[in-house]
């Protein structure tokens, strides 16, 4: 009989919640993911004085973070490692795209780590927790005492 490591599932759940909640804080340049249209992030280079902000939450960059968090929470609650890995990959791709397009738009020489705001750190910390949780969420062989099994009658007869 095997048991699941519950600490890994709790760790992954906390990480998935952190990924989703990172969308509600500022990331770079005092801009939150809710203020950046996903289409602009994917199709056009970032303009420094972008005035058009997205009006719909699901068309902003916050949507992939919310979806990644939801997939991670679902994976942790159902104890499915594939969903946790998918959550990690989606969150990492979103964060990487955000940093590549916004952070390095003016050139890598002008980008400083001090420019990174709390939302990005929360999301990156959540990604690390999901990664650790997904790696640790595997089954291990349980001993007889952990599984609640009692010795068989053959063991009593041998003693």
C-alpha cells in the first residue's frame, strides 16, 4: 500500500494560490498584469508610453496567471502531478514573457532587479513552491505500521 505526501500537496496549493495572487500586485514599472493587454504582449513590441489599458480581465496578462493558479490548485487537490507541472509551465511562460517584453523593452542594460515589484516576486515564489511540490508529490511505499496493516496469522505462528 502507498500513501501520498500531504505536505507536498499543501506546499503546491500555497504556491498555486501565490501564482494567481501575483496578478493583483505591481510587477515592473509600477504596472500590474491587469493593465497589460495579452494581445499587445504577444503581437507588438511594448511601447513605453502605452495609454490603452485593457478593460476586460480575461484579455489582460492576469488571465494566464489566474488559469495557471487554478490548474495548480486543482492538481494539488486531486494529487495529479501532471496538472502541477502544467501549472508551473504556464506560470513560468507567462512570467518569462512579461519580463522579456516589458522589462527588456528599453534594453537589457537599463533593467535592474530593483525594478521588480512585489507581484513578480510573489508569482516567482509561487512557481518555486509549485515546482517543489510537484517534484515531492509522489507516492512512496508505506510500512506496515503506516498503512495500518496488522501482522498476519502466519507471523504469529512463526513467533
